[in-house]
């Protein structure tokens, strides 16, 4: 059976499909169907504190992994992702990576601020929160970027992914919320950054460690996705406002981050626009950001730097934001490749081949010609 291949046919499938399955099973649990609960009781499943019997709360390793494991698995993912951040990148790749990371972040931050100003920052238009907007718009799909630039771009476009990996995880969102007035203690930032930083140091000190941890960028994803889904109700994915919010988020991400990235590239005299359009997506791992932000808010409340009410508001919107971001992942996984293909065709009509590396003198290098 080609289960993995089937899952990967769905855009962002390794993230989205387990998330949906977790939400479906949790939905069945929350319905408290008598026949199901009687079956679980017959197996010796202990009652929950509420007096029910649930698939996802049977104790042991199963409950630890499938119900309560999201934060640990996200931390493992961040550690592994940090190990892949190569500090030894070429000048052109470094330049493009910095331009793309900065433009994408500032676009997401700007839209988040705008929505927060015009609407309720916790539940604005279609229920979109500032957390959902910034998390979705600032974190691009690195795998998709590498694939698209590998097919339509040049070597420095592909190499920029080493810098773009900085936007993996919740740090940029956490930093943005701090800029917008939410008071997170320094330890909350350290707690988020530490796994990434340790992974990055080890990965750059020893290439064998980087290679060893490479699988950690993918392996934990379906597991923490399932655990995140296990805290959600499947019905939320069929809520018209959630669908509308997710579609809006996806369209904004592809449209606006591509446009701002292209403008920045033009400002810095880059000819090919393949890289900024390839980065105009929402990463599957961004769905873990709301849960991480809620955890950081709990730390802030415990330190007395944030009211318990504000921390609770982050916890309350986490599941909704997760569902919205999931839909954005699917939307951008469809829109972003289409946009890259269209830009590539447009450029070629203008005499610009995105696969050719162009140096400062606007002449093709011998290596790029050989390519």
C-alpha cells in the first residue's frame, strides 16, 4: 500500500492529513457516543475526570504521544530545523535570503498590525487573529521553496533557503506580539529560541550531526500535527467563517508576500523574481505556532508580566488559529506554484531566464551558462 504517496498528493499532506485525523478522532470522543464509550469501558479504559471514556485519553504512551505530545514534538522539530541552518552560505545566496526573510516578515507584521487596528486583534474579520495572520504570512514552506527554485531558479535562489529557515517556528510571531504590546518575559523568548540555537550550533560544528538530524525536519511533523488535531473539533473545518478566514489568509500570503518580495528584489537590482514568488506560501509547521504562543503566554502569566485573562485569550484562539492556518497551508500550496509558473513565463517573454545566475555586472557566469 502506498499510503505515504497518497497522503503527499494532498497539498501539505504530511501536516494536514494527520491534523484532520486527530481532529476527527477527538470529535468522536467529544460526542460521547454511548456505544463507543461502552466499548472503551469494556477494554478497561479509565474514566476521564469528566466521567467519560475517550480513545485519546487511555493513558500510557498512547495518550502521551497522540494527545499530549504536541509541544515536545514541536520542540524536537525546531531543534532539528535549527541544525539545518547553514551559516556558510555564499554572498548572493545570503543577500537573497536576507531580502526574502525581511520582506516576508515585515509584510506579515504589517498586515497583522493593520487587521489588529481595524478589527479585534483576537477575533477580527472572519475570526482572524493577529496570531494567525503573522504566523501564516511570515513562515514560508521551505520544502516548496527549494523545489520551485530548484526547477525554475538558479543556485543562489536555492541557497537562500539556508537563511529562510530562520522563519521556522514561532519566534518571529512571538517577537511580533512583543512589538505590538504583549509583554512576554525574556525567558519566554529563550525558551522558544534555545532548541533552535542549540541545533544550529551543533549542526554547524559537525556536518555529521546536521546529517543525523536532517530527518527531524520531517519525521516529527505528522506526529505533532495529529496531537494538535487531537485538541480540535473536526466541525471547525466546516465552519464557513473558518474556511473564509483560511482562504483569505492564503490569498493574502501568496499575493502580498510575493508582491513585496518582488518590489524589494527590484530595489536591489535583482532580475529574476522566481525566489520571492517561491517563498509566497504558508509552511505546514506554522500550524504549531498558535500552540507555542499559548504556552509562552502561560509562562508570561506565571511570571506576572501578562494578565491571566490575556494569557487565557491566547489559549482560547489557539485551536481556531490552527484551523485557519491549516487552510492557508492548503491554499498557498496550490496558488504559489501557479504564481511561479506564471512569473517564469512572463520573465522569459522579457528575455529573463530565472535559471541563469546573474552577477553584479548583469552578465551570466560561465558556471550558469554551463548549467
